[in-house]
């Protein structure tokens, strides 16, 4: 099928009109990121980590990496995010298909008498038909741009879902590690109270101590046992939560944990870029919100384009064979057209309402994007403040724990010699227990602050590599 030379000359003009019309119909697809010029919270200085994508491996704890991978593999949130990526890709393929001609093949055959007195005729026909809506004002191109932005945004959300699951597993893992150490502390405390109660009971029966002192010692021992039972239950709850997140059987998980949490679990340090805008741009949720702006902009352009003329072109080519009385005749037919223009005149305000709706949605999405940037800045600042606070309190907590432990040891020695009362001993024990427990809690708070910072920094998301992220 030959295309007239005059139409070929019009092709560049049509393309230029489509590009200019598409760009003029859409509001800005990129909105400036309003971020502070620098962080107000102090940045960490414990070390540098080159890439957050390998941050979990840098913890030096293979079990943590294994549990994160297991949780991501069975997470409904991650699965739903991956399904959205596949759906967005399908929509992108459909939107791209609207920019190219639609070609279909047809084959037909018939046998009969068309008019009285004529012999029987066999007719066979094979051909192609094409139809193409020329994107004169950029409506289909706007939809295609929106579909591409939607794919990139859904891939960023998939990465964000994986980061969220990893952070949840890590927080539980660090909590269980701390809980295990708290349980060991409670066991030592309960054993110490039990021994004190035994010795006190012997002295009370011998008449060296008042019965009330023995009662107090028994009460203290019972309190220690109660705290031990409560701490054990908390560790069981953390374990069951990890089982639910990772789908690892509880016996297998407990066996792994018994070997892995022999040493305190500690998060690796992270380096933070001093320019907030550079950091925020690596957040998958901010990237997805930015793509939402692009989608909303393209939707405005598509809605406006529906009010403008539409140009469509059709054509066909076919080969025909006729067989009559043993004689074959072959030929070809083709057509070019019609070249049709459609101009909307009256629709009761339906297209105008669609434009108004898309413009309102665009404004809402822009405000949502700007709010997402502010929230991202806040999360990084809060993580930095918490991290700085835990580091500033670390030395005081160590000195406090050491001092109260020495005081408890001295009081126990004096109590054994009859030089200190049980009230003094219980007071020293209470201070030592609270101080050591607070130091363990401070370590957990520090780990959680690192995890919060990891998540606030985007978890290693690379905006320039979104096309290859959601592949597994």
C-alpha cells in the first residue's frame, strides 16, 4: 500500500503539533522540592557506610539477614506492591499501544452462485486492515507518559514496602536480643533475692532477726520471681511475632536464636549527606509522590485533549482468488482512508467536568508531594536527634550501672556481716537492677534509632534504577 507523498510531507508537521499541544495542555510535571539547606540535628560520626543496599549485611549477623529475606518473601505488603508493579506495566503496555496503528488480519472463503445462470464460484480472500488514531493534540501521548510515571512510582513503592518489612524485622530482632539479656538479668536478680530470703529465714528462725525481716525477704524473692516470669513472657511474645513475620517455624527459629543472640545485636553506623535535598531525593515514598505529580499532570493534559479535535486514519489491503469452471483468477484490492476528523460539540459539560476534576486532583497531589517532603525531613531529623541522645547518654549509663553494681556488692557484703539492714540491701538491689536494665534499654533505643535513620534515608533506594528493581 503506497502512502500519498503529500501525507508524508504532513507527518513532521503533525508530530510537531502533537508535541506542542501536549506540553501546553499539561500543568508542570515537576514541582520544586522545598527542603532546608542543612540538617539542624547533629549528624552521626561513628563511621561511614558506603551503600544502604548492603546495610543489613554490614551488621555482621547472618541470621538477621536471613530473617529479613524470609519476611520479605512472605510479606503480603510486598506481594501487593509487586502486583501493583505488574498491573502498572500492563497499563503502560496498553497506553503505548494506543500510539501505534492497530493492524488485524482477516481471511474469508465462500462458495455459491451469485446470480442465476452463472456457474458456481469459489472465492478466497486474505488481507490486512489497519486503523490508527493520529495523536494530533497529544492525548494518547499524555496517557502514555502517565503510565510510565505510574510504573516508576509503583516500583518505588515496592522498594518502600521491602524497606518497611526489613525495619520491622530488625526492630523485633533487636528487641528480642535485648529481651534475652533482660531475662538473664532477671534470672540473676531472682536468684540473688532467693538466696537472701533463704539466709534471712535461717537467721529469723534462730532469733537473730525479727520475723518481719524474714517476711520482707520472702516478699522480695516473690517479686523477683514475678519479674522473671513477666520478662520470659515478653521474650516469648517477640519470638512469636518474628515467627508470624518470617513464616519460620517456632522450634527452628528458637534454635537459630539460641546460637545467634549469644552476643548483643548492634546496628552498623550510617553516613548522612549534609544536604537534605540530596538525602530526601533517595526516599522511595518521595520519589513515588513525585511520580504521582507527573501522573496527575498527564491526566490533566489527557482530559483537556478530549475537548479538541481527534484525527483517525484507516486502510486495508487484501488478495483475492476466484475459481469458476476450473479457471482461477487472482487480484489485489487496497484502500487508504477514510481520514476522519472528530470534533466534540456538545456533551452536557461532561468533558469540562473531567478537566475540572483532573485539575483539582493535580493540586491535591502537588500538596501531598510537598507534605511528603516535609514529613521525610522530619523523620530524618527525629532519627538524628534520638541517635545523638542515645550516644550522649551512653557514658553516663555505663558509669551509673558500674557504680550501682559496686554499691550492691558492698551492701551485700555488709548485710552478710550483719552491718546493713535488709532495707538497705533491697534499696541497693533495686538501684542496680534499674540501672542495668536502663543501660540495656538504651542500647535497644540506639539500635532502633539507627533503623529509623536507615528507613528515613530511603533504605538504599536508587531513583535512577527503578526500571530494574521489582524483578523478583
